[in-house]
C-alpha cells in the first residue's frame, strides 16, 4: 500500500543511508534501520523496497494499525506536546509534519483508545487518530528540498519506541494546560507607554 512512483534508475537507498550514518547522527534524518522498520508496515516488504529504491525522495502512503498508529494534531499544539514529552516525560517516537499538522507515531491500538480517554478531559483539542483501515503520508527517506512532509524525529532503529494512549493522553493534557496558563496572564503594572523602550527580561535569573 505504497504510493512511490517508480522510474528506471536502480538505486541502493539502504546502502546510501548506511554510508550516511557513519560518524554522524541527525534527528530528522532516516537511518537504514529506520527505513527497514517503515517497510514492515506495508505488508509487502519486497515491493516496498523496490519502490523506495526507485524514488527515495518521494513521500509514501503507509497503512496504520499493525506496526504503528498516528496521532495528528495542530502543529503549534503538537510542538507543546513534544516539549512536554521530552522535558518531563519518556520522549516520543517518530514525528513528522505534513500540511500544517504534526503526526506523532504511536503504538498500535492508540487510535482506538485515545479518543475515549480524552472524553474525560475538558479543554483539550481532539486529535485526528489514524489506526486500522487508515493510511498516512510519510516523508521521503532522502529529503528532496521540495515542499511536502518532513521528519522532525525520524525513525532510526529497527524497533523504535512508540508511546501508547496513556502517554499521549498525558502529553495532550499537559500541552492544553500550558496553553491555558499562557492565555491567562494578569499584569499588576499599567500599560507601557508606546514611546518607551521595552526589554525582555523574562529569561533573567
């Protein structure tokens, strides 16, 4: 269930990714092991490898529900979720951005369970949950420079850790609370004069 377009030029993308891995690591760059993990979601690994070697710089549609689910949120809210997950929680799995939305890869079953958990929470934006029967567009293995989906946290192992529904719930609630706290700010000072010099001292210790 992939949508890579094939051309006639053979290309060993996995060899390229392995050679690129040597001596350096970039969070937003897919490794050879990460690419191998993605192919397991297709149901036909050999066909996926053939298509991917033909067009490593093209996005692909991968099915959800068996290897991973995907939780889609507004990009601003998603960044707050990631901040909480990495600063206070266990971290995240792979994360991509596409068409102004953030796609957080989660453990299979999350798409079914998370909406029910969020029903108990007020003031939390409802994400789009993609599970069994759904497919998502994932970024290409090799960045092309063209507009389109891109990785923020690319898969880099054969078995990446994927957060479950409880972790996603916790991150959604924490992100929503941080937004509420940012909106409710009461100042004890009068409005500043328009001709006054204003300095940001919020980071001063």
